[in-house]
C-alpha cells in the first residue's frame, strides 16, 4: 500500500486554486453572473470565492513549495 505524497498534492492544489481565483475575479470584475445548477452565482459571490481561493492558493503554495520538514533525529 502506497502512502500519499502530500507535498505533491499541495503543489497540484496550488495551481488549481490560483486558476479558480483568477477566473472568479475576472468574472466578478466584468459583472458576469454564472449559472450553477439551476441558480446563479452573483458577481459579489464570485469576488468572495476568488478571495477564498486565493487564500487557499497561498496556503497550498507554502506547504507544496516552501515548507521544509524538520528532521527530528
């Protein structure tokens, strides 16, 4: 049974969160309402979503690329 390499998972998620944050802010900037399962995501919601995804990008970028595990030996 293999273990999950969480550092690589965080690297992947950092890219995904960066793209969705940018797309959400773009749609919010141009006041585009996105349909979603019979409802709609307002530009205000998209702005908040972009902000949340940018925070998640920062966290996953830190743990995927910057954070170094300390050796306790």
